[in-house]
C-alpha cells in the first residue's frame, strides 16, 4: 500500500510539473564558493557551485567540475553555507491571527506562508483545518514565480461516531484533493474520549482505498503500536507516556514509517507560565507582534498556565519525548522535523529553528537534524521535488552566514531565502 501511495504522489507531481510556467524567473543564476549541504546523505561540499535555471536546480557540484552557463548571473557566496529550505512535516496554515482564530482566508494564509518563508521554512505540510483556500494555494505553487512557502494540505481532521461518518469524511477530503488524511488517537491526558479502534481501522481502510496516507496524532506508546498494526502511515507526534521499546522500534522500521517529534508543541503548552527566554531573542523579535507578547505575559495568563494540570502534564511529557528522540535516532528510525505550529502562540518560522535545536539537544547530530528538516522530511511527506539540492528539483534553498552542521544554532544566521530561484523579501 505504501508504494502505491508514494507512486501516486510522484505521478501527480509529474503532471503538475508539466503545466508549470516557463515564463517566470527565466535565465540562470550561479551561486559560487559556498559550502553546500545538499539534504542527502552526502558530506557537505566545500567550495561548491549551485546553478538555478528557470526556477529549478540545473547543476550542483565542486567549483572544479561545474561549467557555469553563458550569460548566467554570478553571485559570490564564498564563506557562506547553502542548504535546502526547511520542510515542516507537521505544521498548520489556518485561521489564527494573533491569539485568536476564525480568520481562514487567502490573505491570512499568504501572510503565514510569507512568515514561514522569511524564516527559511520553504515547505509546510499542513495537517488539518485546511479549507478551499488552502487547497487553491497548493494548486497554484507549481510554477517558477513562487514567492512564498509551499503548502500541502489534509482538509479536516477526521472525526465521527460511526463508520459511515468516518468513511464519508475521508471521501470528502479525498475529493477535495488532500495530500494526507489526518486523525487524532488521543484522550488529551484523560480529558476526552479516544477514537475507537474499529473506527480508526475503518478510516485507514478508506484512506488507502482512496490512495491517501494517514497521519496520526498520538500520545501513548501502546496506541502507536496499534496504529502501526492498523496501517497508519505517519506518526505525527512523539510517544510521550513511556520510553519507546524494541517492539515499537521494530514496528516503525518494518512499516517504513516516519516519526515527527513536535517537541516545540509540548513547549508551547507550558512555556508561558513565565516569560520565555526567546522573548529576548532578536531572531524571534524581528517578526514578533509586541501586542501578542504583552498578552502572553499578563500575570493572570501566566498564573493560569502555571496551575494548569494539562500544562504541567505536557511539561513532564516533554522529558519523555526528548529521551525517545534519542532512542529512535540511535535505532535508525526516520525522524522528520515538525512543530505543530500554526495554533495561537506556536510561532511559525521561529519554532522550526527551536525544534531543530531541541532535536540536537535530545541527541541528534547537527547534520542529522538538518537532514531531518530537509531531504528526510520531504521523503516522509511524499514530496519528491523539494528537500534536497539535486538537478531538476525546485530551487528552494537558504544561504547562511555560518555553517549549521558545525553548530546547529547557526540556522539563525540566514542571510537570504530562495524559493523557485526567487529571493524572498526580508
């Protein structure tokens, strides 16, 4: 089933590329002299050249081996680092404006996609809450004049009390053209009912009938095992109640399923019980709304979070999640960067950098965290045309002043972001 799903996405992407515009971003740009991290398993390339032609990667390689096309614009990036744009395998692009909701419209979606892009997040897999405007923006992004982050969509988070209702909702999302089917298997720390196992099994069956992969919100280790046995395709959050065991690791590997830790999702549940350190980080403040920060720092709000049972529960769960990242990475499980950003106070763009830094803190190497946020993430969400700097893929990349493979904190040294070979305005 997994091969059928992946093949279908590859075929669909190929059809979309055939109709991509050739009238925008014409000509070649050569970026010369940078260290190039290409998003694959290859070692960083020293003194490399990256050539973009009509929005796509024409060639990439060492200076000694690359011939720059006649008439190309040459940009000297000696001493810089180039890497693929970041891919958020679990984000949201939706109705949030400030700390409220109800603003799902094209203008607000474009605002959020622009924000993601300015932080170097060039692709977002939006897992739930997606409406017609999001689908339309997804359909419009396969061209060479793109100047904002790419979006992939799931439609609604599927719920229902009967098998018929579940299958109908899966079909509705599939008919709209969803890239994933999203479902929750969680009880919110005992505050709600989980989806019954028979309904989840029916959901997976219907999604696979429609040739769509299923991304699952989960919390508990035993639920993760059931989800894998039932055919779930993407673990969209960490296991946070218990350490992962060898049985679960084996199931993940046997099913070739990716794991998305979303560590910053846990952070967002409790961090505002006091003033977060990142509120004084210039890299955060460059895009922050001071009114939102003031509201998050009111004594009443901070006190409410400090005394919240769920907030404190998720704080404890974060420690388990961090340990499980280390265990799974050591076991060779495919880990993709994702944040669950988009809901209020989960700051799009900045949290993706925080997530990468936390992944390294949890035990991943900087280069593994980079791959998890680029090529691995692209593979995990079945998007083959971005995520690595290889010929014929879209020219989605970032130029940094310092090398994040040497120190992951250097992801904050982004000097420019390019999507389809177009420089994104600061």
